C-alpha cells in the first residue's frame, strides 16, 4: 500500500521534470503527505498537461457518501479493470501523483519501523493514479487514489504491497488522453519495470499526520 509520502524540492525543477508549461497554483512542500489532504497531481485535458491539487482518497462520482474516500486511498491494480469504483477511471481518468519519496512501515521483531524510500537517480517521480469528480448539490470534490501491486525485489523485505511508480519517460503514456479499455490500462501498468530504490529508517514521529517538518525525514540509527 501507500499511506504517506513526501514532496519537497523546487517548483521550477518539478515543472522541468514533467514538462509542464504553467506554474502550479498554491504549490507547497510537505514532509508528511497524508490521506484526506490535497495532493499534487497531473492530468492531460486533451490539449495539454495540467498540474493541480486533488484530495487523496477517491470518492466515485456515483457515491452517496464522500466519507468513502477515507477507505479508498489505494486501488489494487490487479483488479482495478473490473471493480466498479475504478473500471471507468482506468479507461479515461488516469493521473500522475507527484512525490519525491514515500514511507512504508517495516515489521521488525514485533515493531513497525517507518522507512523513507526514494527512487535512485530521480529528484521527483510519479505514482500511477486515478481520479474522479464527485458532485452533490452545491458541493464538488476532485479526488484521487494511488494504484498498488504486489511487492517484489527490494520492496519485498519492507512490505507486501507497493505503489506503482511510473518509469521516467512513461508518465505521458499513462495519462495519454486517448481512452483505453480498462484491461489495456492494467496491462500497460504491469508492463513497466520497477525503478531502483534506496531506503533508510526514520522516527515514528512521522506516524502522526500533523507532524510535518524535517524531523519526519531525519534518519535514525
């Protein structure tokens, strides 16, 4: 799964990394991005790529209760092409969710030790995501979820699930504005190889979402 991550660094570098033409309104850094918060995402509107903020925790357009979003921060890629909440989004509402590292809690001797995990050689990277627009009365929400898969390789020792991180140069294929069949989108995701990761343990200070400062990423022995 993916339940916390970071987004630090300079906006100009981020714009260059993802070939974005316009500045990002309300851009802000975070040492501890958590579910329920607004997160930086990139979509393609059919004419160009656009970056903006979506709330993390998917609320499907047909849902009667926006609180469902707290249960839908992640989507299993293996079944996203058939699940009602995700099927049509796989076809036409794919997004990038921008990060520079993520946290995962490793089980060790009865304790859960948070690890900060980065992609070697990349300042920023993108999780594969899905988004949707929900409207009820005068209230409108734009929300998203991060796609996950079974861990293997480096990540297996840390957690049994991992977020899908798109390879450099493949992000535009994922948000291509052409409509895919849901199964084609799943096949595309599973054709990507994993990047090389690095990780180090951090304090359980990061466990509390309101904690958002350099202490979150400080290494511990």
